[in-house]
C-alpha cells in the first residue's frame, strides 16, 4: 500500500514539473513575442519594408556634343536592358535557364554573368542582355513569373552620328572597370559607361551628370508592384566644339585610301576646325561592345586605325622645318633677304658629302628662292652658321618639341634636339653634321601634325603664340594670346617664300595652287625618308618609291595657309609613305583650304 502511495506521489511531482516547464516555455514565448512585436516592432517593420522596397539608381542622360554650328556629334538613344538581382531569385541557375529559352546566351556570356553574380554584392543588379528589341522586352514581361529577380531597365546608349569622322577627337565610352567604380553607386549600375578616350574622357565629369533614384514596391519574386518615390538625376552638360563637321568630313574624304593626318586651325585663335587621322574606326562599335573579329581587324591593320596620328604620330618634318630655320637665321642676323649660297647639288663637310634633292643643283639662292625651291644646300649652310641652339630656340617658340596639351590622351612631345639633349641621351657631344641634317628637318627632329599646324599658325598670324583648342575662345581670351618676340619684317620674308612655293611656276607645290576670287594660299612641301640610303645604292641608282614596299616609301608633308594676304586658316597634312609632299600632300591640303574658304568658317 505504501509502495502505491509513493508511486502516486512521484507521478504527481513529475506531472507538476512538466506542467511548470510547459507553462514556463509558454510564458517565455509570450514574452518573446511581446518583445518582438511591441518593443522591436518598429525595427522589424523597417526590415520588412526593405524586403518589399527596392531602391534603384536612375542613370542621367549623358550630355550631347555639338560642332561649332550645332550639328550633333554625340548623343544618346533608347536602350532596353535585362538585369537580374541575385538575392531576389531562389535559384540563379534556374532563372538563367528560363531566360535563355526566351533570349539566347552563348556559353561565354553565361559564364561572365555567373562570375559577375558570384563576385558582386547580392543586392546589386547584373546585366543579362542589353540593346533589346521591343519584341524581346514584351516576351520577358510576359514570362515574368518564371524569371524571379529579372527586371527590364530603360536606359540610354551613346551614339555617334558621324561615326569614323569623329572617332579620334571625340573618342568613345565604355564599361566601367572595378578600379574606376570606387563604390560610386552610379558607376556600379550595370551597363553604365564612361569616357574611355578622346574628349569623352577629357570632359567626363561635365558630360556624366548626376544620378537620381527610384523606390519601387516589389513582391516576393522581385516583380515591381508600384513606384513609391522618384528623384530624377541631373543631365550632363552639353559640349560645343570648334570643329566644323562639314570641313571635317571633307578633309577626311580628301585622303581617299591614304594613311595619315591633317589638322586645320584658325590662325588667330587656335580653334581646331578639322582634326583628321586616317584610317579611322567607328566608335559606335565600342559603345555596344566590340566583337573579337572587329577588334582583331582594327588591331592587325598595318595602317593603325586606332592610333591618333594627329597627336601621336611623330614624323621628321622634313623641308617644312625650313620655315623654322629660315626665321631663326633672319632673327639671328646670320642672313638677310639678299644673302645667297651657291647650290651645286652637294656640300662637303669633313669626310662626308651632303646632297641636295636636286642633284644638278639650284645655283645661287637667297632665302625666298631657297624656300620656293626647297634647296637643301642653302639650309645646310645656314644651319652650320646658325648652330643647333638657335634653331631649337626658334622651334620651341613656334610650338614644337612639346605637347600642345590639347586635352587628348597619348599626345606626343615630338623632339627638338640640342646639345644638352644629345649629351643626356647618348653621352656624346653634338656634331656639326647633325646641325646640317637638322637644318632640313631630319635626323633627330620629330613633330606631330598638330605641332606643325601650330608652328605655321604662329608664323603667319604675325607671331602670336596661339595654342590649338577644341573649345571656342571669347574675345577676352583671344586678347590674352601672347606675342612672340619675332620681327614682323622677317615673318613677311618667310611668308613671301611660302607664297612662292605654291604660286611661282617653279615652286615645289605649283600644281596645288588655286585662285578663288583673288584668294590664294602659301605653304611648304616636305618629303622625308623612312629608310637610310646607302652609298652602294647611290652608286647603283636609288630605287623609286613606287618600286618599294609601302612601309619603306617616303612620308609626304605639306603645311599651308590662306588667304595669302590676310591669313585665316592654316593646315598641316602628313601622308604616311605618300612618297611626295608636292605630288600627294600638297594637293590634299589645297583642297582642304579651298573648302574652308568656300565655307567661310567664322
């Protein structure tokens, strides 16, 4: 009996303990629920809102670019993109498989998407496909239930209406790299593009604008239910350039199939009216993602369409440099207008014989005649008496030997050598023979087409140090252009020689002359060797350029200006391996100047 009582007591105790435990757990749950719903209610309400509210960055329209007459050079066109947010889909792989049933993705595209999702923050959208057609957008919207986390974004694509005509100065936009993003929300928007080269890069901050944002209510699948709040961004500033698109197209077309560069300046302001580098490329290829085939085609082209030859091409200026040497000699008093040298076709210095391009010689030559005939012997003699330091000093005054800082990447300095440069570069003293070669713009001397047109502008405008620019100058800025200390009288002597080059019957560019209602041009030809001619070849006979491979032919150059009495436009033309400055470069420059005069660009 006692044993039964003990068992009853034990059972009662256990029942009470279990009941107490259950009651305690129930009270704990009630307390926890009270705590979460009352004391932490606001916090979890906010978290719930964050789960149903999606905030997305609004990309601002990029500023447009116009020429001096308001012609559109760069603008934006509508672009639909399909994006995915990884945290809003239960299975990225399943969503991608469903997406591919509607819009095909190749293996490379799919792998890139998965890699981006893997390394991206899960709440950041990743681009699946852009440049969608309206039919593709409609199909995606229709199948939205099978594509959780996928949404359509309406954006803008950069487009260049004139294509290859503007590529080398405008540049192009491209995708933002991880280094460039730097946690900037706008730069992290899938498909967002920034300036990668040219003026698009130089004026990136102004053109980009400022992003806005939109708050959207989404369901559990990430589908947009409604828009809650929108804050529009600020459109980028428009850019107005000095380029005249009519002259730009004409100048580029004037090259035909040739390779090279041309630049046209307003000689009084330095405003760039045309800026040509050929062959060119279509910048629209880069904005939409260039294919491997197109990229390799550009990369493997021996004429280097991706190189901006107007600022990156460094060429021996050849006889165009005689303008600099003539002006330096006149300023130094080494010669005057009547000083002559006898050209017999060659000149001996030490054991070396220096030849004139005209083997029979030009006879007695003064500076105007030497420019007209491009007599090498005259400038050999002048360079010897003048010395490299005075030549270099004048060249630098006229804008050579240093980058113009026009605002484009990869601009080269060119090279104006002197004694200090030779010692620093080679640890050797400057030799007289090197002055002789420099006197005709060869040897170490190098210049870009932009430097050559700057040099001509500074001479024919009366000695004002204009700097090339893509932005229009106001009257106040024009009034601040520095005057170079050069005699007006000596400038007129050199200009007379340049006028004779084109307009004299025996001038080296006589075939390029024109007369438009009394308006004529002046200029200077140049032909520079790209290979060394040996003594053996001279004895056997020098091969004609047309008999040589294209890469071994001479470069053809011409610098000119018009009108002859009141200079307004200056041009520099370089035709790579064009063989003859007078036969190839001068006619191109003549056509360009004639067009500028007809257009009457102001």
